[in-house]
C-alpha cells in the first residue's frame, strides 16, 4: 500500500518528475522535508520511480551483455542512459530499466528515508512494484496500474499467468483509460467482473470514471 503503516514502520514512496506520492497524496518536491516520517528510520522502505524506461525479459533469454539493447528496443531509452536490472522470480522474468528521466528527487529520498540498518535502499521502477503486487490481488483477473506525468504503468495477470507488463504514453487520464480498456479488450478480459487496482492516488473524478466500467476500484 502507498503510505505509512505505523504498526510495523513500513513506508512506501513513489517518485515522478513532478513530485512524490506518500500516504495517498501527491506532494511537490519542495515539500519534501516537512514530513515527520522522513526524519526517522523504518523497518521497511520502498522507493519507486515512475520511469517509462522499462523492459520485461524472460529469464531464459536475459543476457547482461544485451540488456541495453533489450531496453532500447521497447522503451524511450538512449545510449547514454545507465541501465540496470532486477529479477522478478514470480513471473520468471528480469526487469531491465533506467532511472535516468531527468530528476534527482529519488536519489535524495534514498539518502534521506532510511531503514533501521542505515543502508540506503535501492530505487526501483514503478512497474516492478506493480508486478510484485499482482499475486496479492484476490481476483482472478489481476489489474495493477499507476498513472502520473503522462505515463500509464500497467501490469495484468490471469491467475498466476502474466498477460501484460507495459508503460503507455498517456498525457491525460482519458488516454490512460483508453489504453487500460484497449489492453482489457485485447486480452479478452471483462472489466465488469474485474477490479482496477491503482498504486498512485486517484482523485474522485478519476475513481468515479473507472467505476463506470469496472466492478470495483481499489488502492494498492
């Protein structure tokens, strides 16, 4: 869940070009050090960056030597970007990514919001956390999404089978919904029996718009 759980001192923060999400709200970068929770250590810290520079590669086909090529084939990455990768064992895949999207806030947060060990946590792409959230969604049709700063991050599974993991250009929420519905149609999933689960905060209008098509809308 996006927010703080005081019972076990967990904190989850999402970072985008325009700011950060914490405890179910978006904040501007200049509001960073107003949060009391950022001035103490936590049992668990999650830091995600909403980068569109991601590519999911089956583990059997992943090669460190070709990671950059795999990313540049499907994402708006450049030859100068720093390329990293992380395993997603739940789906037998490796997520290749770059955090180079022109922001520094994620690095500041990584050095500021620390676990009890004092060792900064790794900043990972938003798509990674969407993929990790899928097994915990109770519905058979599992839909996990985030939208901010012109990009829809989307992961969809049926049961234990991953059907889609992608980032779509969506300058407004109407376009984000278009890609969401298009993906549902292509995968032959019925939104009327499905729940749309979002990790990024939605306002009331966005939530009600989704309720017109989906059985339910929930926050991850």
